[in-house]
C-alpha cells in the first residue's frame, strides 16, 4: 500500500501548535507534532457527504481557541457528491467563516479548503 504524504505547509498553519487530524485513511501521512492543549486546528477528511455532518458535530464539541482553523480535506476528481461546492453547501456562514486558502492542493490526490469556527451563543 502506497503512503501519500500530505503537504501541510501549503495550508500556512505553522503558527498553530495544537492540531488534530481526524477521519484520514491510513494511506495518507499527516506530519505534525501532536501537542496537548486547546485545539487550534482540525483537519478532517471527507470520504462521503455524510461525513460533513459528523465533522460539524466534532468541531462543535471541541474546545477550540478563538483564532482557529478547520480544514476540510477531500479527494480530487470525484464524480459523486463529494466535491468542494457540495461540501460548502453544508456550512452556514454564521458559525463557519471562510478563510484562506479557499482552495489548496495538498497532494496529487487531495484538495482542501479552510474555514474557522465561531461558536454561536
């Protein structure tokens, strides 16, 4: 089984210390040091469209810092409903704000986009 290295430097998240990668298959290698503390960045792999709701529940349950990033990662070139535009429709603009990069290639197989989470009171 070939392991695919994910190019995280393209996301410009180096300044954040506490990062989590969730729902990634074993074939993808995510390189960052795991640290304890309040979560600043969550990377979440969307394999099927139902994963979007799971992702949103995960983010809402997480104790995120105010300056946070949530990174939605998905496989490029799919012909089903897991595309950037379809995934975007599941995020409202009150809790989930668009952040740069709006579209980023992490490898030959993966794309990502970035948002931040602002807990609605």
